[in-house]
């Protein structure tokens, strides 16, 4: 499809030159800005950040000790319940805990590892309040599972 330019050939050249001037000016402006960014970088090192909390402080040692004890009681009561004819209600752990003591140990290790890993990930990302909240929530939930098992068995 052909069409006639109303401005003619000289008008087209003038428009191209004007756009080229704008493009060149933009490129030079951006290059200058990029060079200015490099010259304002800090030459001296930044001071060390203040000390962070240790992960294995007394609070976490106590929380994870309580959690480990609860997981052990949960494993024992789950196996006792399975021997008495009960059924595991957790569909994710059911294939493991029905395999006996070895499967129960694997399920308990996976559960404890997931709890510990979640808390450590929150700690490493400096979410200390979320770490404490998540750890205490895990202890509370596991305590509920243990209480449920003991209530159904005895």
C-alpha cells in the first residue's frame, strides 16, 4: 500500500533528524546518569551490623525440648492406638505410621525436622517474632495431638 506524505521528502528528513536528536539526547542523559551512579558509591566499608540473636538460645532450647518430648509421646500413643484398632487421622503421615516403629520414627523425624527448619528459616531471615510465634504454635498444636491421643486411649 502506497500513500503520499503531505510534508514531502524534506519534511520527512526534518522529522527524522528531530527524532534522532531526541534519541541521542536521551542516550547521553542515561549514560551520564549511569556514570554518576558509579562515582557516588561508598569507598569505605560499612560498619558491622549489631549482633543478632543466636538461634540456640535458652528459649529455643526449651521450646524444642518440649516439642521433642511431645513428638515422642505422640509416637508412642499413636502406635498404641494403632495396635488397639484405631486409625491414623493424618493422611500425610498414615503411610509411614502404619509401617510400625521404623515408619513412626521416620514420620516423627520428618515432623520435627519441618518444625525446626521452619523456625530456623524464620530466624535466618530475621523474623524473630514470627519465629517465636511459630515455635510456640507448633508446641501448642503438638500438645493438642498428644492430648487427643491420650483422651481416646484412656
